């Protein structure tokens, strides 16, 4: 990975932080794309200290804000000539229904729409830098996901945190499949990954005691980063695209994620929401 430039969204904590650390250990220049700049700078210092890397950078990014995403893209393109790996790691699992600054239901807005828009912003540079890779963090919960096409943002039905999260993770795989088709022949690959059930800040809005108990049974963030790092860096995966990975191995995605009509329907809807 020497000389390669990588972006990790949500790189200030949990799986993202350990993914960024792993990329830095392998010699890559790493950009932490984060909303909380204080925590991001602390993560940068930690990663630099443990890896000896002088190439860890922080750029502000709020995936719940289209303006922030576009500003990030503009700044990154202005200051970097290449992008070899984009790890769409950041995500949210909220304890109650909320909205982004743009008025989108927050789980869907951050986990899917924000990820979709950021990837579009960076695609020209990824294509210019090919061979390059995009890694999208989904979840095994996408198998339980259902796209409610009439109410994707829970504006009419009763809000369920689990249903919202599962739907967003299914959307991640639908997006990965649709994007892989669009990138055929460009040298840019895109794959979705399940990191495992990991002790992270994802459930930070839940009661602290519940989170502590839950964390007793989970993987460490370092273990959770292993699959992302494998898909981002393994030489043998250079031509692999449009796949879903668990435990660093390809696994068939949910039947709902394989529906090409659904992939294209979501793409068109997302395109409209992201404008």
C-alpha cells in the first residue's frame, strides 16, 4: 500500500479507526473523514503514534449533510491527485427516529444516501487512479432488511430502529451491486462487507448499561476491521467486484439484494434525494 491514498469515513472510532490504523501500518496515506474533529484529531495522533506514519490526515465530513459531503469532495480533489481506496465505514443506528439537516430520516440518510453521494463525489478520482477499490460496510442484518418502497423514511409507518437499520444495510448491498455494474471496465471495484458483530460506538444512543452488557459478547474493533482491510488490500481481490464478504470470504447476499430491478429503483430514488 506504499504510496496509495485511502479515505476511511468514521475513522475516528471503532472499526473505522482500526481500519485506518491497518492501512497506515501497510504504508498508505490515510484520510480520516469524520464529523467530530476533536475525536478525529485524537484518532490521528493515536494512529500516527502506533504506526509511525506521518501521513494520517483529517478532513471534516458529515454524512448527514449534502453540503458537507460536497465540500469534502471539493477539498479532497483540490488537495489530492489520487484516491486508491474509499472505505465507506461510517454509519448510524439511532435509538429513535431523527432527521438529517437536509430532512432525511437519519439512518437511511447517513447509512445509504450520504454514502451514495460521497462515492459519486469521489468516483472521478477513483477512476483516474485505477486500479482502485471501494469498500462498503453493510451487515449480516441486511438479510433481515426489507425495502418499504412506499415509506423508506418511516414517515407513515411506526418507526422501528431495527427495521430502519436493517433496511439501510440492505440498501448498502443493493447500492454495491448497482455501482459494480456501472463501473465495469473502469478498473474500480466495489464490494460490501459484514465486519462481524463488533463493540463500537454505533449504539451510543442506547442506555449505557445495555450497551456494556451487549459489548461483553462482541468482537473487538480490531477484529471487526479485518474483513474491510482484506477487501481493501488483498492482491488476489484486484478484479473481484459486486460481492458481499463475511469473515473475509465471499458469501451470497440476501435474495432481496440480488434483485436488479430493486437495485435500479433504489439508485433512481437515491439520485433524486441526493440532488
